[in-house]
C-alpha cells in the first residue's frame, strides 16, 4: 500500500504540475511544444486530459474509467518520449516522460482492491 501511495503521489505531481502550466500557457511549455512541431492549442488538450485522467484515478469513479485514465497517461508519456526522439532532442530530455511512464505503471500495478486487473475474471473461450 505504501508503494502505491508513493507512486500515485509522484504520478500526480509529474502529470499534474505540467498540466496546470500547460493550461496557464507557461512560456517554457509553449516553447517546448513549438520546438516539437505541435500547435499551441495542443496545450489545452493535454492540460485538460491530464487533469481529467488524474481526477478519474484519484476520485471515486468506476474501475473501467480508472483503467482508461491510466492508459491515457501511459499513451501521453510514450508519445512524449517518441516526440523527443523523433525530432532529435538530446536523449536526456526523455527522462521526465520516462519517469512519468514508470510512475503511472507503478501506480497501476500496485493498486489493490476489487478493481485490480488480476481480480477481474477473464471471459471463457467459446
């Protein structure tokens, strides 16, 4: 349980703070989006989607919504890593996205309770 709390707190910070800065139009984040070739309006989409995913994970929402939220955060991190690598950024610049990915995976993996994936029965083959 302690590992889950640590991973989830880290995940919340590493996704939540940039989400707020993206929504605020922070100069650094806007310049980074432009350097990666993305339009400025993507800042709002990313900011809102990250905050929505965190809300779904942290608040009492249905398990299926939590699973989609974790998936969205994983896709976000993988896309950030790919974007950096594809534009030729220094490899060290993928570290924040890699940390976000690892924290999201750790948070999901250590989440217990009835909603944990291992407790969901698999459909029987026909």
